[in-house]
């Protein structure tokens, strides 16, 4: 219709009408481009909002897990100190009381970030949709924190050195023989979903349990307790730093979501 009209105006040499028709075409194209750009921007903003909510949810889960893990680790840290005090003869307890605390020697509580969403966003290139480059850098720093070094050290030393030695040294206390504080923590935080391990009387075997005095005279046991105490302290400090980062990130995410939703 418009093309036919322009052709007629050219034929009639009505140049003013041709100019008006041409102007209509230019304005129409311009408006079309602007609408397309606006729609694309709106779509990017909506996707950015979803990305932020996804990462926000993961970080909120991280915070809960960090706090629970740290609480558990502080109980273990106190158990290690208790055992060291017993071996150093600072406190006098029964062998059964010592064993309950010592049972956590092969325990490996640790925190691990929920990384799947972040890694998927990086691999797909969608992390770049976040307009705030400072916030993007904070995400990258958070997910590249070196806290895992403490986890690796604790896991390797416990599994590869402490556990094999203890398996040869003495009857290892089963998890349901752990200290009351650990049992209470597990009950309060993880419920009693699993059935308790049935007790086995180790005195029925020909090889009898070691005496408390034999533990006191074993340098490996003393050093293992000292190392576990040192390593778990490092984990707790690393998690504390990570917790501060995660809480700051939540604040920045909330601010960015507000900017997107209000268009400011």
C-alpha cells in the first residue's frame, strides 16, 4: 500500500508527498528497531534477574551449611583438646570417657560450596549477562576461594595416615559411641533417620583394647590429635572468611535485583 502510494507520488512528481512518505518509512523503521532493542533489553534484564535469584538461593544454602558445619567442627575441636588434656594428665577421666571423645578422630565434617549453577553459567557464557562487573568479580572470587586447601589436607591426612594407623593400633570406637555433644548435634541437625549401629563388645576378641596408658605413651596419637586440632582450626577460620563473603554477596545481589525490578 505504502509502496504503491510512493510510486504514484513520484509519477505525479509530488515531491512533498514523497518526502512525507519517506519520512514515515524512516520513522517506522527507527521505531521498529527501538522496540526490538527494548524487547531484547527487557529479556536480558529478566534473565539476569533469574540468574541472580539462582545464585542467591545457592549462597543462602551455603550460609546455612557453613554455620552448621562450623558448629559441628567446634565440638570436634573441643573433643580433640579434651583428649590431649587427658593424655597430658591435665584431667583424670575413665577410659570409656576418653574413647567417646577420641571416636571423632576419623570424622571428616567439611563444607563444600554448591557450585553447579555457577559453573553452568560460566560454561554457557550467561554469567556475562550480569551488568554489574564488580558483582560478577565478587562471584568469581567467592567460587575460587582457597578454603578447599584445608579440606583436602584434613581428608588426606585422616584417610591416608591417621585411619590406617589406628586400624592397626587399636579397636576404633564406632560412631554411635561418640561424645554426647556430637550425638546431640547430629540429632538436632540431621534427625535420627539412620538406625544406630549395633554395639559390638571388643573384649570378646583375643586382641584386647589398648589401655589409656598405652595411648599416653604413643607419640603418633599425640601428634595426630595436635594435627587434627590445628587443621580443624584452619577450616573454621577459612569458613568464617567465606561466610563473610557470602553475606556480603547476598546484600549486593539484593541491591542489584532491586535496580533491575525498578529500572533504576
